[in-house]
């Protein structure tokens, strides 16, 4: 990812648990994102992982105890608390969460948390039974009420063999979550409507015409707009993605359903971002029973009719939002994208190359942004990073327009 945490001073606390080993990868990811990292291990964490690993990865001395005289002489714990812009505890064990909730200062990490004015984020990891326990949940209510941010946990198979909630989020997800809390609130107070995914155009009860859009770009844009302070509605075609927290999701299947869902909401939106790969055509009629191949040698002809162009219709509304389209092209990307910008009367178009090895069904992407009067290339990056850059761009263009008006 790009330098979403550039210059940020992150104090990483690692508490005891088998997931402590993932803390090592987390240090790398934080540094890749541009952060400076200092690590504190609890004494229990140091049973699972060595301070030396974290020292090598962070490039800084690692602290494990309040009573380390040489460390206190170098950077005392109060200085360390003042140094931090962010405190992140990953993994946060049930025990550590309990001690934080009580405000204990019985060892270095909890003492630092009390002494530090920086925002505190925790990524819990524990057995699913411990996570579900009323004591843990009550402690989390206490911490959340104090403004502590809780990342995860994830659901899945655990080191102990149980399956359930309590897995540490992946290091990349933790970095994304931290970056999200730092995102500039450039869309605060705006309502953003996003479409995502493919549409399925039914042929009969078991068959449909679809496409390879995964919906990931649109979901990333919805999350980035939310992080930028917008109130987000996401109209999603059939995708296999979980809804980002805090976003209103409307599920649809066909282009006509997407059309109805969008048009019912577009006039109330400040920004419309159309990432969906809407099927241009649908069967003229949907067979009520499964089509049979009556004669092996004869072909099958489907009559197709055109679907409404949702994007163009939104752009034609009398009181239209700021309208952003997408163009997925296999060749002549810029020329086709410019033509679409003009033909559909858009405020901005984001074009990308699709085909072998790029575009659909991938985690990263590259985008070319074109608007009346300018262009900018966004180099290959994770879809979330691109989404953040796109959101920043939209905010910038809207602000420039406001200033010109
Ligand atoms: N779009 C839409 N409704 C449609 C078709 C497309 O809202 N019925 C939107 C897409 O979400 C995307 C943009 O329009 O933002 C894509 O433009 P379009 O010209 O439809 O792209 P293609 O279908 O790829 O067109 P072409 O076949 O001309 O390349």
C-alpha cells in the first residue's frame, strides 16, 4: 500500500498469546505504510516471541519491563508515552483487555496506556469462548465508551482447534483499520451512493448472463468514502463480500433492480459513484421453466434487449449529484474513457485496463482519472489505497467547483 501512515509514530504493544507471532509481520506492514514503530512486549508475549525479532524488524530497542534500568535511562516510559502518536495493541489478549478496562498499571504496557494521551486501538485475539464471555464483552463496552477502537476480531479456525470469533485480524487488515482512523474527513456531511459488482440477467430459473466483476473496487470505495466522513449507501449486485461496517447496503440482482434502487436514492445523494459492471443487455423474456435442449443439433438463439444506462440517467437528473463513472477497457483505455466522460456527461471517470492479469477479480489495480480539464494516473496499488486516492480526488474537484461557483 502507499504511505497511508507516513511519519506516524506507532507504539505497538504485543500481549501474550499464540497470535503474538503475527505481531512481527505487523511491524513490517506498519513500516511499509510509512510508520515509525517502537515495540513493547508484555512478559507473557516474550514467552511466545523474542524481543530480538521485534528489535530487528522495528529498527528500535524493544521494551518488556518497567524495571529495565538501561532502557529507562535511554527513553523512559513516560518519554515513550509522549513519543507515540498512536498506541496499537495487537494481539490484545483477554487478560490485557481486562487490565486496560480496570485502568491497571501493573506492568509496562498498561502503564504506558495510562500515561499516554494518544489514541488507543486494540486488535483482540483469543479463544472464541473467552471472547464471547460476558466479562470480556463488558470490558470491551467499557473500553469503547472511553474511545478505544477495537479492530476485529475475525471469525474462523483458531490455534486451539475451535472455530468462531476471536482470531486476530490479518496484519494488512490491522494496518488498513489504523489508516482508516487517520483518513482526512474530506467528505464529512456528504451522502455518497455507490454501485458495485456485476448484475445477473436471468435466462431461466437456473441460468443467467453475468460478468466477472467481483465488486471489490466498489466495496473499497464505499469504505473509503465512509472513512472520509460520508454517509454511504452501497447498491450491490450479486457478490461474495461482507458489508463494511457503518454502510447501508441494498442488494440487487438484475440491472433493472439496480436501476430502481439507484434512481430512488440518487436525488438525495451528493456524490454518485458507479463502479458496477451493469449488464448492457438482458433476455427479452425470462423463461418460467428451465430451457431444455429438445434437439441436440439445433442451436439456441436468445433475444436480448438493452438495459437502462443507470449512470447516464443519474447524470441527466435536474438536481444531479457529482457523477463518477468507471470504464473497464481492454484497449485504447484513455480514448474510450474520454468518449464516455463526454457522452454520459460525467464529472469524473476512472478508467482501468481489464483482461489477462489485470482488473477484475484482483486485489490491486491501477486507475486513470479523467475529468473535464484534467487527468491523473493512479499507479498500481491495493484497491483500498486507490479508493482513498479517488475519494480525495472527488472531494478536491467538488471543493474546486464550490470555490468557482
Ligand atoms: N453503467 C450503468 N448502467 C449501464 C451500463 C453501464 O450505470 N446499463 C455504468 C457503469 O457502472 C460504468 C459506466 O457506466 O460506470 C461504464 O460505461 P459503459 O459505456 O456502459 O461501459 P461499457 O458497458 O464497458 O460500454 P462499451 O460497451 O461501450 O465499452
